[in-house]
């Protein structure tokens, strides 16, 4: 079984952030899209996709929002928008040379200091 066929069964199996970033870069390069992947454009696209994720939840009650994944169509939309948000965030990190995992780890540490548990 090829690597691609194995990923078709479980596309997230054994993926790493750098691997996802590499695949996104290759996808963009194959279509000559890197010229459009400026920090400003990527942040704009990220914001649009985050807005599309918000749109799914916009008029739901807290109870409806908590159960949104029980609806197959809504769950599919949530998955797609989460993927879009993550894709643009990872592409932005690539362009700006930010290690997203390190950035998050540092932010968690700062928040633990700023907001100690009672």
C-alpha cells in the first residue's frame, strides 16, 4: 500500500505540523500561488475562514452549539472550516518562519504565570 493510499484511509495518521506545512507549500507551488501568499493576504484569508466557521454557530443557542457535531451536514461544514483556518494559519507560520507549536507553548507558559490557578 502506498503512503497516499494509507493516508486516504486515515489522512491524519502520523502527520506532523512540518509535514502539513510542506504539503501545503507543495500544493501552492504546483499552482504558482506562492506569489499571493503574502502575510497580509494569508491573514485576510485566515480571518475570512474564521468568519465562515463563526457563521455556522452564529444564531445557535449554547445548547445547539454544543450539539452541532451531531448533525452530519453541520459537522462536515465545521470540519471543512477548521481545516481552512488551520491551513491558512500554517501557511502564515511558514511565510513568517514562526514555529506554531513553540509559539503556543510559550503563550501557555505566559498565561500560566499571568493567570495562576486558585
